[in-house]
C-alpha cells in the first residue's frame, strides 16, 4: 500500500497552467467555484452495516474499558479547539476500530488509546489557514460533492503538486481527511477517492518514507475510511506498476481500487478492475475534468470560505460537548507536546497495550 500511494502523492512541481485553475482568474460565469461540503436534505446514503454478533462482543469489551481509555490523558494548549475524547469514542468509531482489528478487543483498545494520544499531540482538529493555503492553492487535493452512496468525494491531482516538504504535505492530507469526515452525512463513515493519474510519471513519486508515514496515519488513526478509490485514466506505466505491488496490498483494500477509462476503450464490470465511474458517481455531481457534467473549477479563496464555514459549524458542536462531566478535563491532565513534529514521530501506534501509553506520551513530548 505504501508503494501504491507513493505513486499518487505527486512531487513534481505544478506548472503555471496547473495553478491557474485555482486563482482569481477563474471565470465564475463559466465555471462553478463553490464546493459542495455539506449533504443536502434527502440525499441517498448507504449506511455502514451494523455490527455482527462477534463484533458486538468486542465492542462490549471496549465499552467496559472506556474509563481506562479516557484516564490520565495529556492536556492540550488552551485555545479555541480542544480534542473531545469522549465524542471521539463514538459507537461508530469503535466499530471501525473493531473491524480494522478483525474483532480483537485487546488490540482495539490499544489502538484507540494510541489514537487518543495522537489526536492530542498532533491536533488534527486544529485547522490552519496557512497550511491549507500553502499546500492547497493549486487544487491538488480537495473534498467536493458526494457519490451515489452519500460518501464524500476526495479528489487527488498529483500533477498539481506544488511543494516538496513532507511535513506540510502530510499535515494538509490530514486536514483534508478531517474535512471529508466533517462532510459525511449521518450514517456514512467512508470516503470515495477520485484520483487523476492521467499525467502520471515516475518523477512524480514521493519518497517511500513519506508514503509510509501517510499510510501509517491512515491505518492507525483513520481505519475503515476507504469506500472506493477510482483511478482515472491510468497510463500503461501506472497499470504495470500497480500490478507489481498488487500482491502486497490487503485483499479488502485491493477490492476497493478500480480503474476508469474516460475514453471507453476498456471493457468494464462491477467486479473491476475497470469500472464505469457513472455507476459510483452521478455525472451531475462529477467534475467535468474527470468525465462528469459539473463545470467546477477549484478556486482557493472560494474553497477556503466554504471549508472554514464547515469547520466552524463542527467546532461549535464539538466545543458544546466539552463541558460534559464525562469529557476530557484539561485541569487534571498532563501537558501535551506542541504539534511541531511529524505525524509519524507523534504516533505511538506500535504500542502493544494500553499500559504503555504514559511512556508513549512522555516520548512524544521529548521528540
């Protein structure tokens, strides 16, 4: 999987023509520049399947450990955005972690504790306009619209890469993941990725270490989020590369990856690997540059305005629950590290059990 995503997180600097689509010169009379980050009333969804009997047994064990999971958590810097640990441990998220750990309750508890510590240390719930503007100005990665199952669409355009520093790229990816989650209708827990690799080249691949960090974050702290990955117009080189690494990809993940030929030269089937993108996304909701009918162009100021509105709505709801007696109390917690290290450095995902979390938190502060 690390190799697969290393081909998607482009490193080649964006050209002037790539960046032009995000600037103020976009003709709003021709193109729509307002992204769809909020579900509409009556939107069809495909809700997450309920827990099986075995999964429910594991969930019951996890629920019995909630006081331990929430005990002695580090405190965050005092500002407007605070991590709501109690809300994080929602029934939906616990089910996601149980499924990601194949029903192993002990591993689930350890990974949830690791994620709690990571969220407090890395603080993905704090949105930085500076990071979003610097990394996202070319429209290389953004959330916009929904598929036929109510899953938010995350668009990736590796050819629009405009930075080389791994820390900023990873932080922006996390920010975009968080926006996708904020955009989810109630009952939806997954994301559909639309990845345009029509201009893929080996020169666009990031360092494998960066790709591994990205995958570590997704696997450790965003489990069970991939609904579908639709790879648009992959050149022959990319397809060959994918087939080389395919045997190393988890079968469940591999089943969610599909190729799309916008020219209609490939036979498609529901089982893939080549599919009809219209089976997954209504053409009216799909960007015209990837085969849809929606004449949308990324314009950063317009995108940021809607992203900020979405974030502020979430922040108000999140903070409203922080006064609950069951939520994290900063007054009785230890100091947390500032979020100036890389995500992988801050993630204690390799903890074998919850007993190691105090050491992990101390190590975070030292790094």
